[in-house]
C-alpha cells in the first residue's frame, strides 16, 4: 500500500521485520507514546512509514548506549513530534557518535537480525566491499556503527565503486575537519585543568557532531538543489 504522496507504507509485521524487533515491541512502544500512531487504512489496518522505522532505529541506538526506557521516553518527548525520517536519522547519528567503535563477530543469522532484513550473498558481498563486514571464522566481523548505514545503501542505485569513492571522500574531509577543530580547541583549553578539559570534551563531542551533520545536511541540500535545477544538455 502507498500513501496519497506515493510513499510506501508498512504493516506492523513488515515494520517489525524491517526494524529487527517483534510486533509486540512495536505495540509496546506505541502504548508508551514512543511511536506515533499508524495511519488506518481499509478494514482499520494500521500502516507505518519511514518515520516510524527511523524512530525505531533511534530507540535501538539509545538502548545500545545503555539508556533506560524512562530516559528514552524523556529524550523522545523532547523532540518535535513532526520530525522527518531524515531528521531522525541525524539524531541517531549524533547518538551513535557517543559510543566507542564497536566491532563484533556475528553469524549470518545474527547479521540478518541486526540488519533487520534478509541479506543475500550479493548483499553481503557489497557490505564487505564497503568495509562494513569482514569475513571471519564462523561468520563476519561487523562494524555495528556502520551496519545500518551500509544496509540502507544496499537500496541506493549506486555502484559499489561509487559508494567506496564517496566513503573515501567523506572520511578524508571528516578527518580534516576533526584535525582543524581539535587544533582550535587545544588553543582554548591549553592552560586549563585536565578535569576541565575532559569535561569540555564530553560536552563538545555531541554538539560538534550535531553541528557538522547539520552543516553538511544543508550544504548537500543546496548542492543537490543547484544540480537538479541546472538545465540539461538537451534543453540548451
């Protein structure tokens, strides 16, 4: 089923499968107000959209950080209720940035559960090519911080070569930004007590990541807008 805008919707079973949780969990989050209610279709069947899936991914990330259910409720209730799936993905990226690198060895079955969808051999090969997975004895070494991103890229109509090139560009620019910001902050805290420096770092980390994500998001939107509005060769 699709909405009037053409956006595909999911039944509760499909949403649960995509998010890697149970139907009971989806219903529980709904009763707690962590998920907005579904759109009721024919026969009063509830249909869910990308925002629900993105919100479930954010909840999963908050749980991964060790946040309690009460803490997750407070966090989500402070967010604007009409956030888009893209905005929720930005929040999840900021939350994920608080965690240290997490690489685990998982079986093929566990990999699919973490991915929230079936993965064919070609899908796994693409995830290996992206650097998200690495073959290991009994399964795969999975970079859990990149897994959901990599799985999302499986549906993007780009070649593995283009995705790898894009990853290289992002890593290089991210390292340059981190280096420049680090040098800037060092000048500000050089004379401070070590405890003050650690406290400042803990507060600044999520704020800097949020600022970088927001700035990049807006810049990319502008660049894509200019690209899409440029006259094509045929119309010149």
